[in-house]
C-alpha cells in the first residue's frame, strides 16, 4: 500500500514481527543461504520408519540380550578371564565409529551407508553365532559393534532428512520406545534362548532376520535423492585418530583399577597416549577438507551444551541399566528374569515421557523446559536410590527408577532434536553423529567409572569385615570363647574372588560369609547411586544454559491424497 506525500508516493515500511531469532543465527561462519529442504509426505515417512525401527531394535537388542547368556557362553568356550571383553569390544567399536558413519553418509549417501552398516552387522552376528572359541567371539563382537555404531546413528540422521525438526518429536518418541522395549526384552529373550534347545548361539542369530527385513524395507522405501560428489575427500587420518583416541580412553577406564593398577607405567602410558591422540585429532580436523567432526560445530552453543548433557545422560543411563539388575540379583536374591522385570518402572516411565514430550514438542515447537525438568528428576531419582540401603523393601528402588526414567525420557531424544534444529543442513549428519558419539562415550565412561566405584567400595568393605573378624578372633582366643569369628575370617579369605562372581555363587556361600558379602555389595552400590547425583547435576547445568529457540518447521497440511501442501513447512 502506498501513501501520498505532496504528490509523491512513498512506500510504507514493513512492520517488524517480534519473535525469537532464527536458529541459524548462531556463531557459525556466515555462508550462502541454504534452500529450505523439501520433506516427503507422512505416508512415505511412516514406511521409512518401519525399516529404521527394525534396525534400531536389532542393534539395541543385541547389546541387552548378551548379558543373560554370558555365564553359559563362558562355560562352553572358556576364557573366563576375558569375559569383560565380550561386552567391551562391541561397546568400544560402537562408540569410536559413530562420528565416522555420520560423515561418510554425507559423502556417499545415507541409504548406501545404512545398508553397509546392516551388512556388517549381519556378517558379524553370523560369525558370533558360530564362534568356536573366545577369541573368535571377541573379534566377532568387535565387528558387530562397528555395525551397531552405524545402526545407532544413521536412523536419527535419516529421520532428520525426511522430517522437519518441529515434527521430528513424534517420531523420535518411537525411537525411545524401541530403546525401552529392547532393554526389557533383551534379558528375557536371552534367558529363554539359553534355557531352550536352541542354545546361546541364537542370542546372536535371532537378530539376523530382523536386520534382513530392515535392509529390504530401506531398499524399496527410502528414495531420497542423493548426488554423489566427484572424488569425495575422506578424512581417513582424522577418522583413525578419533577412533584411536576414543578407544584408548575406553580401554584405560575399563581396565584401570582392575587389570591395570592406576599407579602403574601402563596406565600412565595409556593416559598420555589418549591425550596425544586427542590433540593430534584436533589439529588434523581443523585442517581437513572434509573433517569427521567439523571444528565449527564447537562454536555453536547448543551443540556444545547438548553434547555435555548427552555425556551425562549416557553415563547415568548405561550405568543404571548395567548395575541395577546386578544389584537386584545380588542384594535382593532375584533371578535374572525377575530382575529384568523389576526394571519395568525405569523403562515404563522412560517411554511415557519420551513419547509424550515428543508429541508435545511437535505441537508447540518449544522444548527447553523438558530437559531441565528431566535433569532435576534425575537428581531426585539418584538421591532416592542412594537411600535404598536403609529401606529393606523395594519401595525406594522402584520410586528412584521411576524418577530417573522420567528424566531420561525428557532428555535423550530432545537434546538431539535441539541440536539438529540449531545447525545448518550441511552439518546435520556430523552434528547428529557427534552428539550420539558423546552420549555413547559417556555410557562407556559411566559403566567403567561406576564399576570402579563399586569395586573399590566392595573391596574396602570386605577388607574392613575381614579385619573386624580377625580382631574378634584375637579376643576369643584371649577369653577362651568361640563367637564364630574364626569361621567367618577363614570364609572371607576363601571367598575373596567369589564376591565379584555370579549372584548364584555368592548366594551358595555359608550364611555368615554370604551376609557379609551381600551387605558389602549393598553398601558398594549406594556409592554408585551417590556418584550419579553430581553427574545429573552437571547435566542440569548444561541444559539450563541452552538457548530455548523453538524448533524449525511446523505442522503440515496435506491433501486428501496425502501430499504435502507447498509452503506449509519450512
């Protein structure tokens, strides 16, 4: 509209619409404006999600199913001293390979890399299922972890390609549901297969059909266009350095204090190597043409704080999932199946908030309050769990699991969504893979660190009990009495190795010795729960300082044929 001023026309200045700055207004280097991405209609997205959900269920199930079968596997293949490496090998390669999968998908295409990850996983699962000795199994598990690294990362990247950040919440809730279902089903299915005529080998083989179906679904349903680059530059040196640095850190934390004393040349050498490899990786990534983890990501506030929050979530989540069943079996005398069922409060509350917050965020686009409230719930949950020693029942354990599960559900996927929405499209894959990498790294560190706390406190409690028994024995000898101290002292010395063995072995010990060991384990686990409080507090500080910029995109209107109306999404 024009306004006449002394015979001349003067255009009216456009009004400024108040609102939050766009998410792209970060401190990343300015570049040419990127065109708004076009997303497929929801009916296509639903078909793609079938393959993604099957792949993620397969990858997560293989990690949770193995725990129940490990004692039987070790009994048949031998190599009890290398039991930890059956689990650690997969965790190590999964974590270290995560950012590499994300970057390669930028260069070679999402579909190709996703199918390569599925192929690696299928081959490794078959190799593990037919393993003839423990070294064969460890090597197969390491290869399996390599495939799982891609299957844990690429679905979130593909989801970012086909759904706008605003609508992504409703689909990310499904991913959270898959995590919860696999956590519950894993121990139950593992126990059933071990006790059935199929045997433990089907703990690995059962995931192969699911992976094959996922491969076929992605082959026929995922048709996003991709233009391959001419002679793409792959930063293999940076990938190798990142992989080596992460692997060294995980191995050091996993073995430190147990197989390798902290105050030893080997520990110092591995610590120095991890620092040097990390420094070398930073230098190479700053100069690489196509870096695996672009340095510019760390100039984005949302990415940095989401990564810190993801480390905290990984530490708490993996630590609790690993040690809660062990606590229930050792202290409360539950069977593996019953202890798996007793984690339902944790998983159920996680599903409620994961799915609920996803739909809520999709409706409003605002997400900031959910991670903050979630971290507060995690602090409260670990505080309640730390009081479990004074509660002879399970009320405190159940209440603590519910609080922590609610907190996990409000953080796990929303931190990833916030990161994807804040970064430009060119950094979507690298940013998603990097946040997932930090969460997995936090999980590996959390399992090792919480384990170190538990073992240290357990050994301290047992040493104190043995000292007290010897002192009572000296008093009995002086007074000519017999209070049973001699039998207790002898039993504790003989059961020193059994204290860290299977729950069945501990509960088969004589009653006085068993009571002391169970009490020591109960006290040691309280140290693990207490250690989770500062980790949750660190996550709370990180998410509190994140910018609450609404997610990009909005609800789409579709025609009766299901096609998206142009201009209704950004």
